[in-house]
C-alpha cells in the first residue's frame, strides 16, 4: 500500500475541518474517499462515497482507515466496529465517555494489533508543551512538588449547548466541560506529570447554563510522590484564566498569556532549607523566559502521523490507548464529586459506568435544541 484511503464518520464541526485539510492535500499519501453523517448534508462532497450511517462506511470496502468524529459515545462503538472490519482507526477526543468503554476499545485493538489505533490529542504537538516536557525530562525543575492548572477560559454560551441534542446530557455526551473541553488539558497534564494516585473533585452541575452536566469544576490531585495538584475549569467564566504552573525543588514554571517563565532556584529548595542559618532566607533565583513557537497545533499533523504509522510504522504521537488516561481523570473527578469522597486510581470503571447509568436513568432534564449561526471552528480552540 502506498496511499491510505481515508473515511470520516461524523461531518459536524470537526469532521468538516478534517475533510477540508485532507481535500486541500495537507496530508501526504492520504486520500479522502468517503464520508458519513446521519444528519449533516453531504452535498458538497461530490466525488466521494457518501453514507448516512457510519457502519455503512465501515463495511463499504472504500477505506483502509477511518477518522471517527461523531459524538463521544460512538467513538467506542464505531471504533470497535472499525477494528473488527480490519480498518486502522483515528478517534477524536475523548476516546470514550467512560473508562469501561475505553477498556473495551483498547481490548478490541488488542485483538487486531497490526492495525494502527491513534487518538486526536493535537496539543501534544504544541511547542509550549513540548518545551515543558523537555525541561521536566532534563530534571530542570528537580522533583515536582505542586501542579496547578486554572483553565477557565473555555467560556461557552447557552447557544453552544443548544446547538446539538447530544451536548451536555448524560445520555448523549456523558459529561460536560470535563468530557468535551478538558480532555486536551487532562491529556497534557498526565503526559507531563503522570497519573495522580488520588483525586477529590467538586463538580457543579448546570451552575451557569441550563444543562444537567458539570460546567464548573475544582479538583485536588495527589501523586504517589507526594506532589499535589489543583485543576480548576469552567465554561461559565468570562474573561477566564489559563494559567499552568508546575513547582519543583529547583524552581517554578508558569505558562500564561503566551509566555513560559521559569524562576530557577540557584540552590534546590531542599538543600537550601537544610543548610540555611536564617529562618527567613530564600534561595537566590534566575528569571528565565523560555521562548516557544506560537503556532497552534494542527490536527493535520496528527493525521499525517497516523498515515505515516500505517505506511511506514512511524511511532504514534498519541497511541489510542493513552487516550484512556484523560477519560479516567475526568471520570474520577465526577465520581468523587457525586459520591462526595476521595477516589483512588486506578478508578473502578465498572462502578463509574453504573453511576453514569443511574444518572441517565434519573435524568429529567428537558434538552432545548435550536439552530445556531455557522461557527468559525478555530474560535473553539483554547489559546
Ligand atoms: N480534537 C479537537 O480539537 C476537537 C474539536 C472539536 C470536537 N472534537 C470532538 O469531535 C467530536 C464531534 O464534535 P463536533 O463538535 O464536530 O460535533 P457535531 O455535533 O458538530 O458533529 C457530530 C456529527 O456526527 C454525526 N453522527 C453521529 N452519529 C453518527 C453515526 N453513527 N454515523 C454517521 N454520523 C453520525 C452527527 O449527525 C453530527 O453531524 C466530539 O467527540 C468532540 O469532542 C474534537
């Protein structure tokens, strides 16, 4: 095989975006041959095979690989069906709504290990996060002691939530800001700092919007190293903050307002503390601004990586299985909040699935849907 025949299932906001760059030839050795959508019009895709149902596309024989861009629950069901058809799978974030589903998807891949299974977490290609990772890997911060991410600039209006019947419902989406906007942040958090051992979440449901799921969250994390963390997010705060801070024994990194600032201790805090004779002394510091390229992440970079993995065996930037970690973190925060207790990871996926099932069963929320103006998708990406 020298070219990958690609299909997209789900031609809503993000599916159309993927189609646009593929049709513009932005991904080498990939050709978009088929699209599917249950509702959205596909008239503009003349020349491509067009299907109503994703499953039809999977069975069509017109594709070698599929990009799944439907609402989240179908990432699991269509992903499993695609692997069963012998197709390579690139799935949008989150890879599943809950951990038990993510495990099912990963198990389906284990039955077809020669197929490529990747996840669309394009933030991993952003220079700012790559710089932080390099600093951490090089030990520049010493031992990480505290992490805090205030990411409250995910502001969304009522029109956003009304734009799709599946959005912000337990049954259709399975969660709110943690499942829709934050998977990228949670993926970066675990990619840089690893998975915490304990999580205590406080999630407010429908605090700022007429929705039944969480739109305002404050959570406490603790790692097995003893490092602590706070994760704060909201779709109901304007102007909102995006401040990511990592403190270690050798200094502190702050990423905010497109600047990455490193305050470096001349002497590691622990050594200084032991040696100092004054109770109020502090290590001297250097202030370092770390430059990074500000180009936003391109989805096409991950799609190119997916195609290169299929054709050449290139290592994946985001192996699909790694997508389960952000799902687990989101689930843990919700579960902790609903049960009003600290959750120890690994999360009991079956218990969380049951809890989500009862939320769906007990749901009495009347979802209002209305047409909204055509949106510029790039405005939805967090800066
Ligand atoms: N990686 C990113 O930056 C990014 C950005 C936006 C959205 N997303 C993810 O992409 C997914 C879709 O989001 P969206 O905003 O495009 O939603 P959307 O509602 O605009 O589009 C989803 C589309 O899927 C179609 N669909 C649902 N089930 C189908 C099926 N079985 N067969 C064929 N079509 C089906 C719907 O008709 C709809 O048109 C979500 O999971 C979201 O989290 C990722």
